[in-house]
């Protein structure tokens, strides 16, 4: 091993990324070590470390592993281009966080004055809703199925700008579902079912064929997978159940319309 090569354990200690995660990145082709020791151990070069830095930046920005792989594999973007892109995305996040701090400051000021904010004003503070960041878990649900292959093919064609647009679409759908739940609309209300249909069509257009039966399966996964459900419930307790029920109601509505 040369001084420019590092073992997986050394990389884990240096970056805080677990050895298991580094092994996973290697297995899916996201970060393959350049060398192997005579005993077969992974050895990472300086170029590998730079690639890992890019991966960690994109992960921090909320990108899934399939999106990151597609971005890093894009031959039209050099390393400097990716740094500029990440810088721009980070500046966007900083501006959004500043806006959230300002919203919190407004509520604190209102409380000091004894004022009560409206529900809409209060929801401003939730502006940074968590996205459906489950791209790296898709294979667990779809395995080697045609749906998974569709997702991989489409993801490979998306640029970072495409992924940012997709995340904005997801966030908008999730926020409207949250608004509906907070407004007391039942999951079977036609307006809420329309939002569930919008969610289905988003998946169908952006990732893979998503008929109502597939959508039902995803809804069940939202409740069965603790991490997936937590992405919704971190926005508001009970939202994962609400989204599940809205998807099921929408699928039932579509089935009745076919009869």
C-alpha cells in the first residue's frame, strides 16, 4: 500500500461513513476502490476520496443514490462543473434555511406580543418538508423487477437540475397532502384522492409504471417500512397513515369507475 492509498477502515474513520456503507457503495458501483491489497482488501486512492466527497455532498443535499450515480456518470460534466453545481445548490439551501429562520423569528415575535398566528402562517415554518428520499431503497421493494429496471434507466438520464425539479414536485405534493390533513379533510375526500392520483402520476411519469395496484403496494410499504413512514411522520404525526389511506381510497375509486 502506498501513502496515497487508504483502507476502508481508514476512510470510515476519516469521513464518519460506516464500513458497511462503503461496502454498499462499492457493490452498487457508486464508489469502487481503485486498488486491492494482496490480501484482497479495498484500497482507496486520492481520486476515490474526491469521488466520495462528491457523493457525500449530494447526499447532504438530499439526493438518492441512484440520482448521484447518474449525475457522476454524466460525461458532459467534469469535476469542476459538479463543484459549481453543488455550490449553487448549497446556496439555494442556505437561502431557504434563512427564510425558515425568519419565519421562526416572526412566530417568536408574535408570541412575545401575545398574538396568534393563523394555520397558514404557522405552516410557513414547515416550509422545508422532507422529501420522498427513498431512491436508494427502491431495490429493496422492487428487487430485479421490470419496475426497478425502468427506474434505473430513467434515473440514468436525469441531470442534477432534473433531480432538483423532481424533488420540488415531490415536496409540493407532500405539502398539499399535509395541508389537507391539517384542514381536517378525510383521506377519502375527492380532493385528497386527487392528490393521491397526482402522487401516482408523478411516480409514473418520473420513475416507473405505476398503476393503481403498484400504488397500493407502495402505500403498504409506507406503513411497513419504519424509515419510509418516518419521512412522512416527521412532517406531521399520522401523515404516513393519511397518505396510505388516500392512495387506497383513490385506487378504490378508480376500480369503481372501471366497472
